[in-house]
């Protein structure tokens, strides 16, 4: 047996040698359910059943918080993984492994019932000048500020994909030149499965699950249509990637080491990303994250990426 593939245990007062591979096989046999990269064993299901039985009047939200506390299941910023935990418990309930208490409240789902952003009137006088004459740009993070509505409205009106509420960790920026608004950018948590990126990084499934939170996706990038300034888009991307990791760490408690985006080659050539030194990692399969047919059901997108740290491969490959 190779070194590192065995462990010493004490059984009936005697030391015995057991294969770690056998232990891994035994655990795999005891896995009841896999959810968002977490394997739930029969023993953990029993623990959740005892947790519910011990607190029969608790709400589902309170139970998920108690389970996060018991498992020390937290995000990098120290906050409980409450929503993921609730999803896990609901999956176990639907599969018949546990019985959750009845819902005490059914709040509206903002992702389903969200109204479209209302149009906001701003100065739309043409800006036609050089990048140098435009002057210094200011990048304002606007998530959870009074200007977030303006951001949402501009994307809804002027981006070809419209506005979509980001999920997970995300930041939104308005870019100003003096008092004039010139661009909008949205960054969000990276998609879980992305073949070109995972192959580029040399990720295994386990490493991806562990380190995916260290990557962000450029969900939206809009230079307002009345702004005509050569090289502005690539300049904004360059400035943005220099400050994004620091902003992300202040909000979420961890840095970023890599960013990515999708470009539809039927519409765009990705010129500004190329000029900002982003690289093409490959193309999507066109199946989407919830594919059940293994057939393309949407246009293929180019996947572009950009390292935020020169040691990004080592940092993202750490197990």
C-alpha cells in the first residue's frame, strides 16, 4: 500500500491498520444526498432529525441557523450559509429523509415577483471626446445605496440583455467622468460549472467546489449609448480589475484572484476585453446550467478570463 493511503486506529485495545481508501469508500456508501457540493451522510441526517425533534416550535429559518452553527457552516466573511442550508434541509424533506415543521411565513420571492426597474431620466447629451480629455474616472459602488435604482434602470433600458438581479455575492458600479455618468458594471459570483475555465485552471471538481468563491463574473458591462470615447471601455476594464478584489474583500471578507465573462460572438468581437488583456478560454456548450437534455438550447458564448493575481493558479489550486 502506498504511503499516505493508510491510517492507524485503535480497536479493542489494539492498534490496527486501515486503508484510507476503504474509509472513503465507506463514507461514499453512507452518503444520503449531495447538495451544492456538500455530501450529507446518514449520521448527519440523524443529527438533523434530532435537532428538529429537540426544538419542535422553531421555524425553518431558526433551524437552519442552528444547523449552520452546529456544523460551523459559514461563508468566508463569517456569515452563516443560511440560504444554502435551508435549501439543503428542504431537499432532505422532499426526499423523505427528514420532516420539517410547517412554514410559519411565506414571504414573496423577490426573484420571481420583482417588478421591472422604472425608467430614470438623466443627462443624455452626447459625450464625444478623447479619453485624455474626458478626465479622471470615478467608480462608485452602488449596491444597497440610493443610486442602486438608477443602476438597475440604466441596464434595463440600454443593455441588450436588460436588468437581471444578481444572486450570491455581487457588486454594482456606476462610472462617472466629473458629474456625467458614462458606464455601469455588475460583478457576481461565478457559475459553478464552466468547462473552459475549469480546464484553464486545471481544477478538479473538489478544488472547484472549495475555491469557486475566489472568482467573480462580469455579469453586465454597459457604456451608455450617447458616450462616444475611443478606448474608454478597455480603460474602464483595466481600472476596474485593479480595484475589484480590494472592494470585494471589504464587503465579503475575501479577495478575488480571477474574473471571467461571457461574450456572444454573434453580436460582439470582445474588442474591449482583448484590449484590456483578457484572454479567450474557450466556448460554452450552449446547454445552460440546468440542462437535462445534453443538447444545445442557446447560442454558444465565448468565455473570457483575466487573472487578478500573478500567482492565481497556485492560489486557486490550493486544496
